[in-house]
C-alpha cells in the first residue's frame, strides 16, 4: 500500500513541477500551451545526457537548461515580438514532439543507471516539490517581486506606470517556468520511469496545464490537485489493486483524462467563475505593448 | 531598437496581398527543408543523395507515388479538420482522437451487422460502405462537436478538451483491438479484424474514391468561406469575436458547427486510412503512428493560411516528404522519426514566418536634428 502511495506521490511531482512553472508564467500574464513540448524536450535532453555521461546530476542540469531556453524562446515570440501566444505554444509543442522523436530514438530503451536513492521508499522529488510550492507561494504573495509578477499579469500598463519593468519580469517568469517544465520532464525520464520511448509523455503536459486552471492560480491548491491526479494516474495504471477483473486495463487508462473534462466544465460555469474564478490573471495571453 | 543613426521597429503590415501569402508559405517550407539537412548528418551518404532518395521515392517510384497519394488523401482530411475551426479562431488539435473515432465507427458497422464473417453478409456491400462512411463521419462529428459544445456553452478551452479526447480515444482503440477486445482479429495479434473484400472502398484507377471526396471538399470549403453568408460569419467570428457578436453573429452555434464539421473531416481521414487504403483494411496495432501523423494537418492548414485549395499542393508535398523521409530513413540507416522531425522543423519555420507575415521591419534613419546635441552657447550677435 505504501509503495502505491509513494509511487503516486512521485507521479504527482511530475504534474506539480510542470504546473508550478506554468502557474508562474500565467501569473505574469504569459500563457504557454506548449508545456508538454518543454517537458518532452527537457526529459529527452536529461535522458541523453545522463546516459552518455553516466551522471544523474548532469542530466537534470541539461533538462533544466533546455527547458529554460525553450521558455525564453516562447518569451521572445510572445513578449518581444508580441505574437499570438497560442501559435507559439502549439509550435513549441509540435517542434518538440517531432524533434525529440528523432533525436531520442537511438536512445530508446532503459537508462541503465542506478535508481535515484529514495527516503523510505518515497522519491526525494516529492519533498522538493512541496518545498517549491511553499517557495512559490512566498515569492508570489509575500515579496515585492511577487507583487510585481502578479501586477504584470493583471494590468501591465498600470504596473509599468508604477515603475515595474513588465518585459523583464515576464522574461524572468518564462525562464523559470521553462526550467520547472524541464525539471518535470527530467524527473519523468530519470526517476519515475527511466525508459526513453517515442512520445513518452502522452498527455501529461496537457493534464498539468489543466491543473493550473483548476488551481485558481494558487500553489497550495495546485499541490492538492497534482497529488490527486498522481494517485488517479497510478491507480489507472494498476486498477487491479482496487477493482480486480473489472473492465479492461485499457479502459482504466482513459480515466484521468475523462475526469479532467467535467472538472474543466465545472470551473468554467458562470457560477464558478463569478464566485471563485476571480484569481485568473486579467492580462493572461494578451501581449503587452509599451505605450 | 536603435542602431547608430538608424531605428529598427516592428510595425503591423497594412495589407497582405495573395502573392505575399504564397511567398511566405514557400519560404517557410524551403527553410524547413534546408534545416532538415542536419537530420542527415549522422548518415555517411552525401547530403544530396539523401534528398534525392527522399524525393525520387515519393514522387517518381511507382510504389512511392501510390503511398504519397494515399497519404495525401489522409492528410487533406486532417487539414480540413483543423482548418475549419481555425477560421473561427478555434484550435482543433483533436485530430488523432477524431481519426480513431472514425475508424472505430466504420468498423462497428460490419461488426454490428455481423458481416465480417462473409457467409452472413446480409445487406448489399455498396449500402454497407455508405453506412460505414456515414457512421465514421457521425462519430467524428460527435467527438469534435463535444469539444465545440463545451467551448460554445461554457468557454471551456478547446485545446485541453480535444487533447484529453485524443488520449481517451487512443486507449479505447487499444481496448477494442487488443487483449480480447471486441474488434480483435481472430489471430489475436493486437489488431482489428480485416474487412471482407466486398467492403473495401472502391478504387478508381487504383486510387480509393475518398480521393474524389477530398478534392471536392477542397473546392467547397473555399467557396463556403469566400462566397456564403455562413462562411463570412465564421471568418468574422474568427477575426474578432467581440465585433462579430456586436454584428449579430451567434457564437454558440458557430463554435459547435465548426467543430462538428472538423470532427467529421478527421473521421473521414480515419475511414480512408483504415478502410480504403489497399493493403491495410484493418485497424493496425501501430494506429497511434497514423493518428499522430494527422498533426501534419495542423501545419498544412496554418501554412496555407486557411485556404483549402491552397492547402492541396502543400499537403501533397508534405505527404511525399513524410513517405520519402521514411524511405530515406531505411535506405540511409537514419534513426527513426525523420518524418516527425521534419514536422517539428516546419512548425518552427512557420512560427518564424508568422511574425514576418503580420509585421514588417521598419528601418528608418533618425533625422539628424533629433541626434544633434542641443547647442549650449547662444549664437553670436
């Protein structure tokens, strides 16, 4: 039982890292729908680096770096060039999907390194994730920088007028968000499931993106949501633990995705929007032109 | 940005003539092809041979040409599936899911009517084929329409919903064709039962009838957007939803309609691939590969800037490239996925060309009086 819980919490850290990065992005007003692409690239870079150098640490470093660079690329298109953020995000996703399939395919198979040591069976990434949630919350809601980030996402013109460098703040956030997405991908390929496979994520990134909307842009709610989805994901992989022999295992695999849709509907109802949805950054997805 | 005595700015383009649109598309594609040369670096063969292998197989080898034609039909339907919602400003990335829905529904017809066993064939095969196409289109429309309805009624993000549907339908197909699922082949190899030969889509000159359908749709869609009130409403809604609503256009019906149409087109792609391509006529175990190939439809529709006729040559080129790339990959012992890598590169050059399509670089000399320091001394006298 503990093994299942530990495994679920490890799965939830992957959702959590990526979603936390996206939350920071969105709080500053930048929408990145290509989150899955960043995770794919980060995960693939981490896997290839770790396998060729034999070092987990270098692998994580590669994942973080590439994720951050891709985040900056999205920033260049959406902040500097003021392009459509959905076009750029989708572009990043398809670019990563295509290129990682090609670049990673010679490395298809297991990582072949020792497992990352665990604490009583629990992956060290879960406590790291909780710490990051706390840090993000403190950063966003208890520091001047956090106030600057949030105001850049709510009303960039007013923020600029009060002396906040909106462009630099947004670039900082996309870089941080990209690094966290890279970390998430690296955690997947180096720790959770250290086997490289074509399109290994199969929708994790999009579930993480949905989690940000569920979280009402609050890191603590995000932690709860990610944990719930981690448990659900793990149960969908081994349904025999709860309901042995009921339905095919393939049908269970659809459950985490199927549950996402009604939740998205609930948070989109007018009732929910007026009552709870006010945390949505006002300028989300809108490019800002300095006047 | 200021560079010495010159100022570099990014300005919106006031007008975009058709020739300019075509030119950006050509440049984006050529650039992606040039960039793809780095994919061939790991091969020992000279670069020119790699390109030659790719193009000569796709467009001159008899087997290759046929494969290119089949794939073009498949990708054309995928392109329409993405293009119609895009004109209304919505992103249908649920192409794989809708393709699977179409395939499943088409195979459900012979399955339900117990005709996959040739002895019990009850209805005339022609009618059954029409039924299969209709069932596929209906299933795809339902899958797409679901996302469209949620978008229309509740403003639920269509990218997320269609992506979730992709994963759901991917696993549903696995359930149907693998490990004792209802559609599993008698040999139990993780693929669906094969269609009896009477239910294969009829061929015209070796090409399935779906080709005719695909080309007709290209003409009809361009007419729809250029000449009809409905097309105008969709475009207006896509350009500026707020203004369109002010002009009396009802967004709910439009969002639903474009997704119903889009889903039906993607499902026809699924029908074409699983039930009309000679040598297939089943849902193979690697159906996921063909589903993901549908993403070429996204990039084709984007590069064609929403013109369905304009998308036809682009799609034929992409179909040939993906077929040829797979061939060159085997021939030159390249890693798996050259075709996907090309897809990624095309997306990258498209995003870059998108900026140049909407903006131009302003390059002007800063007037010299603006640069001259203010005189500190009063002129004499």
